[in-house]
C-alpha cells in the first residue's frame, strides 16, 4: 500500500482501541475531557502512541470547542546514578523535542526514585520506613541499594519494570485519571506474556496484558511504624492502544515519518548488536526472540496475545505487596517448591506472590 494508506492503517488500529477506551470510561454525567496518563520510554512503540494521541487530539479539537481528552505522557527516568539535577537530566532535552513535535499533548519527567512514595507498594516492609519522606537524592540511593541487592540481572530488570508500572499507576490514581495508557505493541505483549510465565508470575497475565480495570492494593502507613498498613483495594483502567499493531509495522510507520524516527531512542539498535546473552535479562532474551519470529510467524505472535484475553482474573482478599495483584495462594503453594509455602520477603515482613518472591530472593 502507499505511504498515506499505511499511516492511516496503523492510526486506524490504534484509533479503534482509543474508541473502545472512550466507551468503557464514559460516565452518565456531563461529558468532560477525559484525563489520561501514558508512559513514554522514548522507544518506537511509545513514540508511535504519542503520535496517535496527538493526531486524535488534533482531530477532535478541529471539530469541537473542547478537546475529547487531556493526555499527559510521563517519562520515568530509571537512571539512579546520575549526579546532575533533574532539570539537567539528558531525558529533559529529549522531552523538549517531544513537546515541540506534539503540541496537543503534555509531557512530564519523573525520576524512578519517586516510586518510594507510591502507595501501591508496602515500601516500609521492603526498604525500611526511613525511605518515605526523604529527599530525592536519598531516595535514589535507597532504591539503588535495593536493586543492587537483587540476585540477578533478570531480577533487577523484572523489578525495574514493576517499579515503573507502579509509579505510573500511582500518578494516574493521584490525578484521578480516566485510564493509564501503555504503549506495548502486539509483539511486546506476547513477549511480556512469556516473560511473566518464566518469572513465575503466570497467574498475573490477565492483569498485566489485557485491557480493562486493573485491581490492586493501596497501603496507608499506620501511625505506629511497627504495625502493618491495612490494604485498600482500588481499580484503575489500563489500556494498550497499540495492542493490535506489530512491532515491524510500528517501525515502518516511523520510517515513513522521518520527523518521528528522529525522536526514537537508539538503545534498541545498540542492544540488537549484542551477541552474548550472558549479561542479558530473561525478559530481553524473550523480547529478542519475538522480534526475530514476528515476520514469518506473525499469526502465532498474535495468538499468544489473543489467548490471554480468554483467561479469567483471579480474585482474593490479599494482594502481593510488589506487583499488586491478588495472591493465588493455591498456586503459590504448588509452585513454590524448595522456596517453601511462605509468601514473605527475606526479612519475613511482606506478603509476596511466588514470582515476586523469586525476584527478591532468587
């Protein structure tokens, strides 16, 4: 197909998902611009999602007096070792380019260390109550120490992904957003599915991969630090606008618009040149596998994602204090093996699912 038709094809697929999101989050009250918080990693998928959101906002603005939604794209900076102030971080320069390219969207920079203030994790049981309320520099040091204490590269990559997701969830909840948007493509969701299974968190797949309401716990710290905070269940819609678009289609979409291609971070290209898997996490190995088989076996990749839509979401009265989903107590008992039946961290103070327990303890 020609360039314009292919651009319309990709934007049309994403537009249908945005339409489904609008219908699912519609209220009976007087219509008002919906608030979306979206993750921005500077990768191909999130850049394409920013382009689709900007085009949709521009379309609605041209037809109506008020916009249909107000989207804030948040970049979570996972570099905890940088010494420069946040305003001088390299990501800020890249965000300025995004603001210039997408004037109908808002952009925000947030360091990963802010996750220590997120209420969707029981942080006092994980890194100590002294972390809460400390300055950004001290929070970064504490979080870096926590990540360094994890047993493997796979554990650190898995934990970092969960921390980014939890921080975005906390921001969306704090701002009373209509939904949290994540820019995973079909290929990325298929990779995430197998990664979760390999990490021992297979029962969370319906929560981590499917569109819809995501149920998780909030932990309000008690006045007495020695008391366990009482969890409160809350819900936040999470949607993947690009869930029906393959990664190769996204790359071609960006190549057809050089102004978009120049915005994409080159980390993926550098990582693809690595031959040895010694220093790669399990998540990266699975991602590389799906990137390589997407072309000849695109139907299988799509079926991996579609099959997850048929899985039921487990419910329970206890939630994991890291990933946030309901604890599958029978599953934990069956899968734990030599780790034992306990669902606690190394210091015995936090309730974790089998997958998060394995991430923390090895």
